[in-house]
């Protein structure tokens, strides 16, 4: 065991029912360093950190050395006694208990004392808060605090028992820029106290800012640990995805004479302001920006779900007031929402029902009853057109894979023959192969003359699959750029 | 600098508002019928509400942990039958043995619930719905004659016992009933446990975030068994109090008390979704409920109106609770922006 490492793990492997989540992974952590763990979804990050915390046991014999002590098997108690604490992505706090109680709870449970002492709780909590320099009222209920402050409570709880290493699982996923800066200051303070941080994340600009060293996982295999100085965004992406830079292949294949959709000075208080852009028939416009930049709110207002306070929307050059969803539908606008599970699909209903649900009025026969045959035909046609993989259209959609579910949602709206299609995060939770397929479908639709808006968090997706890119920041459009004119790494920098 | 007027924390608490409502209500009813706020009547309310109160303490603990137990009246009924009949068969025993035996039977039946809830991770409402039917059904199928109208005198003697008895002008004895004293004793014990022990923290933790409770290292098995045997125990005690007060053993009467007990607990501020609740609140909720039914009688309102009034007050109390939560959120926002 080398002097500089306080934790050394070699030959870590873990399989779940035959699927190998981790294969012979090595990782070492230096005392007091900020070590970032990056990798795509499914690369094994969660499994690895759970093994370090002792919550999961490796499938084969592994070498785990912590503070010069060799372990064959690591239990959560061992891990805790060595001063390793893990902050899960959902923070695992008790919303009905006070800040003081939440902070002190780990230490109380460790001491095994059955009687609680209010004074002791207060002491533990005050000490933790002071050591990081955070000011919070001890008797506030944690459930009443904003997320950023809840995270402070989670960190304080971790440092009461975590003198060696604190593992943070994607701590910035629901934070805005200001809160992220606040968090990073705390991390720096922890570092100065000699506490190492294992930071799991995937936003590369954050990694560049905070990391000392970075470990990369891909498909359960460790691609090595690098000093942050040796890395740039380009290299990180290449390592994480195994692919080289993506360049857009979407040349302009449409006419820019008459815009199909034009938005002028669209504003809604505290959501977005002064939005101006045009969309041409046959164009795919990718909208991107950080969480909270107002993208979903903007497209929701074009769909009438979230009507704007001021500004104009023009369809085919004609000012069209859109105050409710019916107005949007009448103008041929359709919206595929981000959360297909709760907003896009009736999970327990069949594929057939889901596809035809918005068309039922058009499916009535002369007597006013539903034409079952017609419904079935329409649904079957769409399943074929969009290559939805299913043995039967009578299957409930919850049994489909993510990619196929997304296709059902798209089919539902395409069945209405829209002229403008809005997709919010169309490939979230969809694997790489299906992603390619869905974008192929979108491109086909564009070629047929639809105007398409899609929102994505992934710079690579937006660069690769759109004609033009709209970048939003804090409710405003900051840039409109041709996808052919930019690399994704540069786009990432612009977003940061 | 904007001056922020902060409402003192005390005034926002559900228990405080409930107490105020009770006082106002009491004064109102008293103006219609001055018998209401007399010592005799108040002690009487305290006495008759003790049975509901005892069971309410058990229900409160289950609710705080995020669960729901609807088998407690069945457990009470079974405990009552088993205890009274067994002691009568053996021709031995006294009131204390009766309470002890009923408590043990109740706790054991509660353990069955605890086992099913913990071991198989089944939803608590469904489990207790099942065990309620099983316990009660088994009882009725075993007993050929489920009613028992002749019980040993020591039951009724106990209910007549008073702490610090007074005598009023008509020669009527009144004072703090033994039943009320029992309620206070059990209330005190559970208050101490909830407030000062790790099991108590664990109960609140389960109700707040069960995943986090598991990850933090709470002994979930111990806590669940404690919760469900506690409600069983209180149900057992309540059942003997029933026999003491009403001098008979009945297979159905206690079953019908379920809704009122739950109403009282909710009225007292315990959240149905779990994570919050207090002993004081529950006691106030029980007394409020009985104040209402008692006052309806004194005001000559037909008993059919009782559920209507209770229902209205439950909705009102939940509404006030929800309003308080939103006020607290606004307060926190103000504090955070000041910082």
C-alpha cells in the first residue's frame, strides 16, 4: 500500500444476475483530494461507490485497503468506522425532523445509546455546522428547507462520522449555478480539513472546476485515473463514450422562405422573457440550456399548456393567440412531454388505446359509435411506420422498453398529422441504439415538411441531430447557431 | 430594512389552536346549557373518553411511523373475551390481573401484525384489514354465545374508583376517575419513549423517510414490533376499561369505535401520511371529540347529528393543519432570503 493513498481498491468486480456491472476495476483515493468519478449511465458508477461504502459486496475476491488495513469483506459498519460516509442522490434525510436531529442521527445510532439527549444533539449539530461555516437554524424542519440547504444538512451529517472520505452521488443534479458555487466552497473547506471527497458527476465543466483527479468508467471497466491537468473536455468525452467528436451531418435541406412558426417577444414572468425565433418547415431546432433556463416553460407556452403573459406567436405568418391547448392543437402543434411515464402515456392501457386516444372523435362512425376496426387499423399502421417492437398492439405500454414507449408517445401525436412537433427530452432514459432510431424518425418527419423543436440536456445530441441550436440561459435566448458550425465541447463551454 | 413580524412558534402549533377552539366551544355550549362547564360534567367526559383515548394513543404511534392499523378494535374485542372468560373459568383474579392479561394478549396479537408488516413488507392497511377479519372471525366462530352480561364485580368496582373524590350538594361522588388516571399513566410512558429514546426517534424516522431510516442503520425490526405490539397492548387495556365501565362483554360494540378513535387522532394533529404527531395533541383530539358529543346531548340535539358534526370538524382540522404547513414554508422563505 503506497503512502499517498488512504484508500486503495483493486480487482473490484460485481455482477447482477449474469450482467457484469463492474469488471476488475481499480481505484485509489489520496488523503484529502477531490476525486471525481465520471462515466455514462450504466457505466457502473453507482455500484462502485456502494462497494466503497460497504453497502454492496464484490462478486469476486477483491483487495480493499483502507488506512493501511486490509479487508477481505467490507461491511457498512467497517466502512463507517473507517470514516467513510456516503451522501445518496436523494440525500436520505428525514423531512419531518429538525436540522439538528438530522445532523446528529448517524452519530447517535453509532453510539448505540438508547436514551436521546437534546443537549447532545444540539452540540453535535452546532459543531458540524461551525466546522464548515454554515449558518442554519437548528429547529427548522428539514422538509421546509430548499434543496441546496438540505444538501448542507446532508453534508453536515456526513462529516459527523466521515473523517476520511465523503462520497457524493451526483450532488449537483438539481442545483442552480449559485447553489453549485456554494457547494463547491463547502467541498474546498472539507478538503482543507483533510477529508477526501469522491464526487460522482457528469457535468464536465463542474468536474474541471473542482476535481484533483478523475477516474473514468465505461461499461464497467476502469479507463484509468488522470490528473485533472492532463484532461480537457474533449478527452473526457472521448474516454467516456469511446467515440470521437461528433460533427453534425445535418446540412440545410429546407427552404427558408416562409417560416412555419415565428415567436416574437414572448414573455412570462419569472419563467422566460423576450423570446424571438423562427422555425422553418423541414427544420429541426434543438433547444438547450442548463436546468432552470426556461426551455420547458417556453415550449409549454407555445403548446398552450402554460400561456405566455405577452408577445406573439405566428403560425404561417398569421398571428395566432394560443391561450389553451385546444388553440395549439387547432394550429397543428403537438407536444411530446419530457415525462412520458406520467404525462405522455396511460401506462396500464394498451398500445392501441394510447396511440388513438387523441383521435377518438375522428373515429366515430355515422351512428356516433366508435369504429373499432378503424381504430385498430390506425394503431397498427403507426406501429409499423415507427417500427415499434411488440408482438401485439394489445399489450399495455408499461411492458415496452423505454425506446418503444417513446415511439408510442410520438405515434400518438403524429396520428394527428401535426405541422409543428415539439419534443421535450425525447431520448431521456432511452439507450443509445434506440436514440439513433428516434432521431432518424424525427429527421424523416422534418423531410416531410414538419417544423420540429426539441429540447435536450445533452450537448452531443443537440449538435448531432439538429439543424440549428437555440441556447437558453436564465429565461433568455443567448445564442442561435448552426449545428454545423460548432463542436459539442464548445457548446458545453457556452453552457457552462 | 423591512420589519418582519414573526408569529411566535407556539401560536402556529396545531395543539395550541385546538386548545383555543376547545375553550371557545366550551364557553359557547356553556352559555346554552350551564351544566356543561361544571366539574362533574368535565370529569365525566374525562372518564368516558378514556377508552377511546387509550386506543388513540396506540393508533397515534402507528400513524407517526407512516402505517395504519385497523385491527385494533378486533384485538380489543378478542382480548376482552379471552381475559374475562379465562379468569371466570379459573374463578380467580382481580382487576390488575385482568389488565395484565388483556395487555399481554393484545400485545401478542399485535406482534402478529408486526411480523407480517416487517417480514413480508406488506402494506400495513391491507395486513391489518386481513388480521382484523381473521381475529374477529375466529373469535365468533369459536364462541357459541359471544355476549356475556354477567361479569365479576371487580370490573365495575374499578370504574367507580376516584382519585381525590368530592361530594356535591346532591350527594353525588365525583372526581378524577381511575380510568383517566390509567390513560394519563400510559400517555406519560409513551410520551417519554417518543421524546427521549432512540426507538422514539426511529418511529418518527420511519414515518419521515423509510428508505433513509434503513440506510441510517435503525433497527427496523425492533421498531416495527414495538409499534404494533404497543397498539395491541393499548387495545387490550382499553377493552378491560370497557368491561369496567359497561359491565358486560360484547362482541361488536368495540368494533364500532374504530372510526371515532381514528377521527380523534387525526383531529389531534397526527398526520395520516406519517412523520408527525404528539401525545398532547391526541389527548386534546379525544377530549374535543367527546366534548362535541357530550354537548350535543346537553343541547338536546338528536344523536343522528353527531357524525355530521364530527365529520365537519375533522375536515376543518385537516384544513387548519395544511394551512399551518404552508405558513411555515413562507416563514422559512423569509428567513432564508434575509440571510
